[in-house]
C-alpha cells in the first residue's frame, strides 16, 4: 500500500483518538489515560496544542521532560501521536515582555493577554518565537517513529488590524496592483471622491471608525488575511519541513469558516482536517444539521483531491459553546463517526480526551468525563465506535469518487457579503450552496465541493449557485466543460461582478451570457413571507411539470438562445422565464432565476443528474447513501439522519433497515 | 412670470434629471449620456457632488477641464445643470495632511478617512478648504447661463464631538445663558449634584462614557449642531453669494431626519429640496409608505412658504440600502413623480443618472443601469415620466394652498426623545404626527407641516400632536388664533416641559390650561397589547357617536371650562374625559387625551375640518386628492396609493377611475 | 422597648417618608413641604443624598446653612431625618480638578463627569474627599436628636477597571492565594497555556479586549469588587462611627442586584434597607411581580436576622426608567406598603418627596407631583398609607419567624453565570430561586432567603436550587442539619464546582453524593419548547401521584442509597430517577433532577413542608398570608396580589374577603 492516498503509512488504519492535554494533570493520571485509550480503541493522541507555557516556562528556558514522559507512556502503550505547534496560545510572559505580539482589533484597540488566537500575525517577534519553539519540537520529536503528523497551531482565524499588518497590507496591494492608478480604477474610487493619492492613505477596512464602502478593498483585505495567515503558518512550518520532511503536515480547519480561503492552504499541507461540531438538538427532526456536516466534510475533502482527510475534532457528547448543551441520543455518536468515514475521512478524533476541571472548556464534552472513567455512557459509545473503526480498516486507501461538483467559493462569499444590497442582512450564500447539496445528498449522489478555479473536466454536473463574483478564466472553463458534454447549473445573482467587485461592463452575467443564452435585466427582491409562483413549460427537456414557488430573489431575464423550462406565473413578470436551458456543444447550461423551494430542487437536480448519466437513488427523506471506492471494490454507507426507523431497498444493496440515527456499511 | 414663485426662471418648466457623476467614466460615454437625457426628457443634471478629488487632485492644484467639457456637452445638448459644492467627501490627501479635519465620534474616536460626511464641522482648515473650492467653482461657473442652482454639499448630517466642537458648544451656551447660574437653573443641575462651576466642565452629551442625564443639555446640543451646520454651510456659500448672487441656493434635506432643524435653514436658502426614498415592498398594501412620503413633501414645502420645492433625489427603481431591494411595480414610479408635483414640487430628480460599476452605491437604482441603456423597463418608465412632466409645464407657478396645518417640530422631537420616560423606547412622535396627517390625506385635505414658531393665522385648523415641549409665545399665539375663530387640536403629552425641558411650574399643560379648559393629573402608559375603550358623550358638538379604543397613552385630565366630547369607558378612570372641547372667543380648542386608533382619527379630524369649513372628500381607502392653485385655476391630483383599481366620484371632478398605483391630474 | 430589634428607638413607630431634595427649590417651598408631610403622615425625610455640590460648592468651601435651615424646619414640624453621605455624585469641580477620581470602564475608557456612581472606588483622592465631607456632616449633625440613621452613599454598584483598581485586585489575589502556583492551580491555567508567571500579568476580567475564559478569575473579581466597595464604604463611615456611634448606619441595597454580595455588608451596617421598584403593568395578572418583590424583601431581611428592615425607596406612582410607566391601580400602592411590613419592614419610604422639574428623574413618580400638592390621587393614597402605618405602630418590635429557608447565594450566581455552558444565555438562577420561593408564598409559609454560609439549624426545611458552586463546610453543615432531622431539597446543577469554579474531583455533586444517595452522570439540556415527562412512583414517601413535565434541564442520575420518588417517562432515559429521597439520620435529603413546572413545585414543596411539620395554608391562587410575631402575639397579613376580589377561610382567621389588590392585617 503506497503512502500516496493515506494520511500516514505508519498507521494504515482508521485513526481514532483526540486532543490530549496531560499537562493539566499529575502524572499518576497518565498511565490510566493510556489504559483507557486502549480500552476505547483510541490509537492516536494529539498533544501539545496549548502547551507553550509548559514547554517554555520562561523566555528561553525549555522543559521537554514531561512531554518525553507522556510520549514514552503512549509509545509503550502502543499508541501514536500527533504533535501540535503551540502558537495558538502564547505564554503570559511573552505577552508581557513583548506587547507588540498581541493582536489589534478592528477598532484599533490592542488586545490584552488572554483567551487564545490573540496574537499579531505580522509581529516579527512572535514569528521568531513561534519558529523557535517549532524548531525545538522538531529537533526533539521530529524523528520519533510514532509521530503521525504535525498539527499546525490551532484553528487559525481572525485578523490583525495593527500598524504592522496595515503596512503588510499596503505592500500586498502594491504587489497586486503595481500603481495607485490601477488600484483606483479597480476600486472605482472616483465615486464619493475616494481616489487614493498615496499608499499610506489606505487602511484595513472594517474599522468602526474607518472605510466601509469600497467592496474591492474589503475583498482584497480578506484575500490578504488568508495570505498573511498562510505566511504565518509557513514560518512555523519551516523547521518542521526542514528537520522532519517525511512527517505530514495538517492544520485543523473549520469547514465553511468565512475568515480564510482554505483552498489556498492546499499546496502547503499534506492532508486536510477539520473540527466538526454540528449542534444537535436532542432528537428532533434535524436532518439539515447532518446535511450541513456532510457538506463541510466534502468541502474539506475536495481541498486535497484523491486524499483522505481527518476529522480532527468532534465532541463525543456536547460542546460547551452550543446555545443549549443537548446530549446526543444513543446512536448519534456512531452515526457521526461513520458519516465522516463515508465522506472520505480516515480518522475520527475528539476534543478532548479528558475533561478539564477548570477554565473555558471545563464543560465541553470529553471521552473521559468528570462523572467517571469507563463507566459512563459516553465512554462506552466511544469504545463501540473504536471497535467499529477497527473493523473498517479495509477502507483505508479507498476514496470518494464524485461525478457532481458544487461550487462554494470563499471569494464569492466575501464579494456577496461585501455587496451593499440587494438585501441588507445575510444573502444566505452558504445556506443556498448547502440547499443545492442537500438535493444530491438525498438522492445518494456523491458530491465534491469545489472553488471557481478548480478543474471541471472530472465531473458530469457542475452547480454554481449565486456565483456573484467571477474570476478571469472561469467563464471560459465552464464553456469548454459544457461544450465537451458537461451540464452546468447556475442561479440568480451569478456573474454580477468581477474579482474586484466591479459590475461587469455589459451588465450582470456578462461573461456567461452567451453560454446561458440569456441576459438579465433586473432583480426583484421579495420581502419575507412573500413568494412568487412559477410553472414548468410543456415539454421541457427535463420532463418536469407543475408549479413551484420562489422566495427572496426573482431575477428578471430575457432569452436570447436559451429555451424557457419554466416561467413566472404571477405579478408583472408573469410569463417571463424563471428556469432556462441552453444547449452548447454537447452539453447543457441551466439558469434558475429565482430562489426556489426544496421540492423544486429535489425534482430539478435529480432530473439534471439522471439526464447527465449520474446514478441516483430513491431514498426515504433524511436518508442518504454515500460511497467509497478502491481496489476494485465499492462500499456503500447507508446513513439515517432521522429519529425514525426506516426500511427501503436499492437495486444493488437489496433491503436496508436502519434504526433511528442508524448507519450501515456494505 | 416672475421669479418669485419659481425655482429659477431660467427654466420655467418642471425639472427632470438627477445626480450625474461623469467623472467616473471615460469621456466617450458622455455624449451618449446627453443623448439619453434627451431621450428621457431629462433637462437637468446635478454635477460635482463628490468631485473634489477630481477638481483638486492634490493640494492647491485645480483641474476644471473635465468639468468644462461636461458642461459644454450638456449645454450643447440643451440640458441645464445644478452644481454642487464638494464638501461632503474630502479628498484622501486632505485627510492625510490635515487629520484634524476628520470628524470625532461621540465615543471620542477620530474617524479615519473613508465613507462620506466624515468631516469636522468645526475645523478651521476644513472651512478654509471648502470655502476655497467653492470660490473656484463660483468664479468659473457662477455666471454660466445654464447653471440653475447651487447644491450645497450633500445631505448635511451627523455631529462632531471633537475638542473644537466642544469649545464652540461652550461658547454657544455662554451666548445663550450668559452665566453659569442661568444655565444651572435651566438645567436643574442641583439634581444629582450636577451643578457646573466652570464652563470647561461641560462636554457634548451623548458620549457612551459621558453625561446623558440632563435633558436641557441634550436638546441644546442638538440646537447647537443645527446652528453649527448652518454656519458651516454659510461659510462655503459665502463666495457663491458674493460672486453669483442671482443663482439660487438649496441643499438636499432628508425629510424628517431628526439630526437637524431644517426650518432654521429656511432664511439661508432660496428653495428647499429633499431626497425621498420610500421603501416600497413590491406590491403589498403599503399606503402608509405613500402617506409618509406625502407628509415629508409637505414638510419640505412648508419650510419655504409660497415657494415650489425640488425632489432632489429619488430612485427610479430601488435603493441599495433598503432592507430588501424590491422593484417598484409598473406605475409606481409615475405615481411617485406625480405625487411630488401634487404636493408642490416643480421638479423630479434621481440618484443617479448612470449606475456606478463599483463602490458603495453600485447596486443603487439609476436611470441608465448596468443592464443596458434605453432598452430597460426602468429607462422607459423614466422617459414616460419625462414626457408627462413636459405636459404639465403649465403647473409651474401654481402653489399648494392649505387651510390645515400639522405641527411637527424638531425641538419637540428632541425634547420628547430626550425625556427619560414615560416609555423607554420610541415615543413615536413622528409616527403620531403622520397618523394625524393621514386622516386629512384620506379626506383630500391639503396640509402644511409647520413648526411651533410659524404663523397660524393663515389656517382654519391647527393640529399639534404630542407637543411635549413648548417655546415662549406659542401658547399666546394659539390663544389669539382660537379667539379669532380658529380650531386648535392637541393631544396627550402636550405642554409638559418648557424649551429647556423643565416641567412647567403648575404642571403639565400649564401654558395651555386656560385655553383648553382642563388640567392634567397623570398619565397611564399601557403595555403593548393593552387598550382602553372610550365612548363619545351624547350630543357632543361634533355629532360623533360610538366607541373607540386607545393604546400606549391615556392621560387623566379634569375639566375646568371645557366639555367632554368623549369619556373613558373602563378601568378606574371610567367616566373621566378622554376628548374635550373648549370654546374660546370665536374658536374651539380640542384635547385628545389618549393615543387613538385610525378610525377615530378619520372620523374626528374629518368632523373637525368640516366644522371649520374645510372642504373634505369621501374617497376610497388609500386614495387621496391633492390640489395646486394659481392663475385662477385649480388642479386636482387624484392619487391611488393602493394595488387595486378604484373608481369613485367627486362633486367637482365627476367620475374618476384609476388603475393600481394610478394618478390623474385634472 | 429595647433598641435591639428596632431601626432606631428614637422613633419607635413605622417610618414613612422618603428622599427629600429641598436644595432644588427656593426656601419658600420648604415650609409647604413640612406641612404636606404632616398631612401625609410622613414622619421621616432622607436628605443630602445628592447634595455635595451644594454642601461644598468649591473645593474646601463648605456651606451648611441651607441644610441647617431644612433640618430646623423639619424639626419644628416634628419630622425626623435620615442623612446621607453624598459620595454617589461628586461635584463637577472635583471631577475637573482630579480626573483620576472618575471611574474607568471595562473597556479601559475613563468616564467623563456626569450621571452618577461614576467614581473610582480605588482613588485615594476620592476617598479623602468623601471621608472629609462625611466628617463635616458628622460633626455638624451627628448629635442631632432627630437624626435617625446614616444613609451611606446611594446604591453602591458597578466596578472600576482602572489601574489603581487593577493593582488593588492583584494585592487581593496575593492575599487570597499567597503564591502564583496556588493561583494557577485554582484557576486551572494550564488549559490554553494561561499559566501566570508574574502578578502583573493579571488584569481585571470582563474587558472586551481582555481575558474572559477563566471562571475562577471572573468570580474572584466579583468577590474583590464587593470587598472593595465595602472598604470604600467603611472609609466614609469611619468619621460617622467615630463621632456619632449611637446613630445606626444603613445603605440602600437593590434586592438581588448581581454586582455585590450584600451579605458581606451585614456586619458593617446596623439595619438593612433596599429600593424596591416592581414594574407593575397596570392591572393585568402579575402575581409573579409581587412574589419577586416578596422574595427580595425576605432576602433583605434575612441579611440581618432578627432585625427589622427599611423600605428605603419605592415609588408612589411609577418609575421613569420602566419600559412603560403604567400607573399603579387604586389599592396597589397600599398593598405594596402593607406587603413590605408583612415581610418585616418597619418603614416605607419613597423616591422622592417632591418631583423634580428637570434632569434625569423629572418624570419619576413622587409624593408631591407636578400636577399639584395634596389634590392628587397619588398624594391621597400616600396619606391613606400614612394613616394606616400609624395604626400599625404596635407591630414595631415584632418579627418574621421562618421555618423554611431558600438559598440564594451571590457566589453561586457568579459561578453559574461565569460558566461557559450548559446554556449560552441566562441559566435563570434567580428566577429558579424565586419559583421555589413562590410555592411557599402561595402556601402561606414564611421564608428566609439565606446564603451558603448561614446557619441552618434554625429551620425545618432548607431548599437550595441550582447550588452550582459550593464552599468548604457547606456539605458538612447540610449533613449535620439533615442528621438532626432537617429536610434538605436541592436540584439539578448543584455541586458541580468548588469555590474556585473547579469541577469537583469525582464529578458533579461529589460533596453531597453521600447525603443525597445518588451520583450524577450527565445533563441533558432541552431546546426551548421541548419538554420531558416524569411520573411519580407508586407509594413514594410524599404521597404524590401523576405526571409532571420538565423543561431546560434534565440531569441523568444513578441511585446509590436514595429511593426514586419519580422517574422520567420518556426518551432514552425513561425509567431513570428524576426525583429522589434519601433518609439520613433523622432527616431527609431530596434531589429534583430536572427543571420542573410550577404545578409540580406547588405540590412537591407543600408536601415537603407538611411532612416537616411546617404549617401551610390552602389559599386562592395569587393570595398569600404572611406573619409577624412578637410580644406573644401573632399578626397575619392577608395579601391579594391579583386584580380580582377573593374570599376564603383559614382555620385561625376565619373568613377573609379581599378586594382587588386588597390587604388586611389581623
């Protein structure tokens, strides 16, 4: 088995474990921890995430003895470990001696020491210190045979607005634009007399007392923050790469977290991982929570195609920051673990191993809780998952192979969120992408979640909802994809602005007008509670019939070469097209002009998939089947994301019966 | 035709046009703009509003060539122009070089460059710079024969809380009070040991870390901000007045905007104008939005009696800052334009002519939109309005002649908003004034919206709802008005405090007690959802009968010389008067003690009007008729502010049929 | 009659009066005030609360002449007075000359002069100044025969976050912990690498830009603020104690105000007093508002056992800071006064005597209002209360004698509010304590409201709802209480953490496990709208039967020695115990595992009381009876907290008939 499609060939099984913070406890607890890990079939422990003050108790004085001890005990107990760089939480002495290492908020106020991820991304001193501690860790543990991966910091996020970062931003802009004239043109600064005449006049946007009205600046700032964060990561990764080049690197992402374009991390890490915390409500109908988790799993996986990923954190019971700490019902924990594997994870980990007696996350769920050791329901469920993951070891090396892709692009999200209009509150970009994803999930269709720049030719169907801002080349690649036989689906609010948030010359949809065979005149925004009916036209190419309704957005378009598949059925735009299809080369390009209801999406996207030759399944509502393939075999994961028992048949699997929150792998 | 009652005799037609920002575009677009203006019957363009960085690209270096070119093209195309001073948005170089020109927030934080209207009203440097650029514009264009008006800055608003403004405020207070003793007495500072012993101890109120508890100080600060803003305007207007005394001056107001007492601008400008942006919802019952717009039109008009006014900005489609950018349904745009003329406007203008590709307002509606030139629905509707306005040219010189006035006074609003109690959230002063206005609007009665200091003798009926604070002389003038035969109506929460927010010695209503023939003991405030019934007494002088209900406020009063027209019908104040009337001289003074429902207001105010000899109409709900008179003629505007077709007759006009959102001028 | 159980033997009657601020008015009003006080049977006036700027108009220049005059007039009119130290509102000259005396907010911004209670608790200068003015007052008036009490400042509250306070906090922590190691251990700072290495690294928590994640630090800060406030009070009390040791000291508390642990004030004051402002809604069913007031009365009383207390402030009509200033219906004012006496008050006072013409509280209710002198409804109701209080003079010296105690502990509240989880918003600690109190109130059972450290042996039943954090010794004292025959009741979320917010080793409930005979495994938190049914087991020891439902919290426990009295009836924990009882020695210990509905609490707590030999009454809903005893007599207060007339009988009192909001003392 080659290392190519594995997290790390040192442990070619499904990983199971979690964040382990033994430094909070006296060492007499540690042996008990190893014994309990063995009991629970937890083969991996992630250590060192918040250990800086223990590793370097005062400046330049390092203490690795305790970590040596912990690693020895883990090794003797046949456990493996992931080792984190500790940059997410600096020691107090560092903040005191070097206050410039602390982060500055958008309001210009420098943070005090405390909480976490409160460091200045631009600080030279902080970068020296984080690189040095990473070098020490690499020197001491980089060659350890049981080290599975480097865990870069923890949940990179947020932004720094201090003067060092502002300067770095200006340099970033100079590199991007070359001249102020180019920047002024791209930002349309003539409006409101905003023309910049000196680079120093530019400040990070978003300050309550500063510039908020230049969308291009806002989006560029978010691009810069991603680049700056990667640069920060590469600085602390450098000694790791240098001294332990064979140890893979990852960092724990946060799904659709809007602050960072995770796709830009792809080339700098060896596998992806993320922290999944769906907030279950304790037994109610909550399928959509499972669908959103699935979407983020597929998003995380698609960032590194052909690679497995790692569920780096999840909770075995509940999370202390949920609005309500509802318990997971029996079975839900197993379903969550199997779901991750179904979507390509080669490991399931928890935050945290042993519940902390004090501080912020003392009430956060853990494998070993306050109430007892192995005697608890939670521990027993974790153990059962551990046993099941052991039994699924043959899945290692298999992959998810999707024929459908949905575009969820961070720059689109930034642009649409930065837009002043067409609604003042959330435009629901993420929710809309997930709603389109849901239709495929319900039909048992594996999906990749990709960005605007990703290759399209590996798919039969590409769906790009609300692709508000486009980047150069996308329209051309979509055209080639469709001409070669692909099916492309897009919606209202697509192609309004370019990568600098300038409305396209020629108007909305300009780069895609020819492909879609339409032009767009205006957008009607509906107040909450309002809706507009549409109906399918007779003999439309999808064979669909009847009415459906739209809410929120109704774009008013005109056909050029496309045909209407549905038309509005009321108001002054009655009879005008609401769904269109355009044949281009060997493929089809669809446009959905309004925000449609789930029943439309189910029917429409299933028909699209079938027409494109993608296999679909007829499954009970809230149930999906997902697949991993490899070594000539195909594994089906039947997942019941409902509190009801279900029973159904599929052609290939025959009859399937699942209890509430049940899962079965065949 | 004299200039007396015209915006400017140079263009004695109804004006049509809008904000035009050609500097955002290459000059090849400009000829197209002029052609399209001709097509759309747009005869006026407002230029220069945000052009400072183009006019003065660096300090002291001026560039008027592009503006010369624009004006030449407009002139050659037989268009006219309004020219703005550019002070609303300073160039970036100015903010960088003179940071003291930037505004300081209530929190004491100086703003960074960005957005707009972010300048320090007190800054000596800023005043020099704005005066200099105004002088240059005046020198170059003041004598241009196609210049129709000076547009002072843009939407003056907000306040500066910096040290320069604080000092100016202290001087303002010294001028007002003379001594600290007088100020202390007026502010009742003995309470909470607030006695000032040095002028320097006084800071602008409203800071999150400062004084909030002296109502008189709060109201005086708002008076000061108005005076300071006018002073700022006069500084930049001075070279215009000096060099082009024949060109009228206006500034675009914002209706009932609470930050400035627009009436104090009256003597410094030649005609009023305002930016009207009713947020239509796309077809639902929304008559009240039209009524509110009408109220603000009449408010704007009444500020300069006998003069027409200009709708300086409106949107031909939607505004990007609305909560939801609903499209105006076909017909609504025309109704909005005709409505403005019906209420005395001699012109209808838009923001903006050509939609900007980028920056804050790129999605704001425009005449020439992203989607195309004249090929759009919006352009065609604008063109139709242009044609209609041309056909109504004979209205120029006519006026609105109102026999009823409603008092909406900024100082009352400030005082009632500053009051700590009787409810914690909005007291709904503006909404209440508009609700009283609505009853007259529904009855087809033209109304002036006046202030406490305006003359009353021109009216038959004066209604002053919730006139919480009074100014010296008002009570005397009302008394004279009633004695001479006028009808005065006022309500709960009237006459509680004097102009310094001191409760009147002798209690609520003191200055009006004799006139109203009642005294007021206490106010019951109802929780949301609660109501209290009243019923008319038999044989009341208005001939009304039956019950009505009140919400929010029930004032408990005692009769002295007045008679009860209605009494409360429940709770411990059952039987006590809720509506009273007092005959004084030849007139009548009414008091409505509780916040009544619309059906009461319709019946009560219509009866009041009829009794006072004011003509009323019986019209379908949501339909009004408004009038302009002049040259011996009378023009009736029938306006249907509903989504339904209506048909009705009036004695003078015969049968009228109007489609949804229909308007007709006879 | 000894002084022991009296507010002050100088006036051995029920006190009646209020805050009197004559310095706002010309002296001609003062004689009228005294006359009206006589009319209204107001025998006490509280003066000087906000008089600093009148007493010391400029630094070091004192003026007592006006106060001499006021006191003379009161004395001549046979009135008594309470004298306040004026520290709540410093004069403007002091803030200007010594800006360091102004308070600094959590955000690090120093307040400007204005409002009140805006002083720096740590300021040396401010302490000098407040002590000096207190000394002057004491010298001049301390020996006055009509001085009844010293009123320390006004509504101590809030916190200062400036550098002086931060330093004082660090010293406080050093005294508490001795070493940083001890502090680090108690705060579990290893988590998130928070280990402190220097005392200077510690800042007050709660800053928006600072530490928020260490619960122990948060709770210690609140302990410190209490200690610092007491220290501030003692500083200004020192000259009073020295020069007028026979004059009792009090300070007006604010019920359950979360910012200060009022029990720590007990040993420093001579009697308690508080400002009660229930926000009545004007006639609706609002019994719970009366119950909450009763709870706070009993809390205030229990702080100084065996002593009467004083209702220092209440409003005779409405408060200007209520969301809606509803009038109290006729009778409610009397009920409020009698209710206070029923719960042990020996006086009823108002804020304020004469309504201020201006400033913040000009609309706050007063005895003498804007509308008139004695001619108003409010004045007449106050007068009637005055007459009734005179007729109840025989109650002076009697006491409330409670056999039931409910634990409401400030440190518990702080700990539970600081906890991150198990819900994100309010955990409803106060509401839950009051809900348990309500059941006893409805059953006519007098209750003390005590803290964790108070003696238990005087009670038959002790109820400690949600006692989330415990302090050393509590468990032992409860054990002794139960063994000696007492009945102890506690609930979910009890005993989770120790006094430093560390989860107990051994898990939830550890110190009480043996007593309760259970252990707790996990807590299910229900989303709003969800509920779980329970049912009583057959033959439970309380003789209760049927089902009840829970919301919010369901703790999942295991029996060791206890018996289940009820079990969950649904979900995966069906059949597991939801109410348990454990017999220990001669007593019983109950555990209620879920947040139950009022009908359960009524049945359960009444049964508990009866079983424990506490007398209960069967009363109409919303009606209570409370008792005072003394001199061998027992006085029953029948209180109807509903808008309906009620009629009922009790064994001892026979038939009782009460009008809406009626009260009767027998």
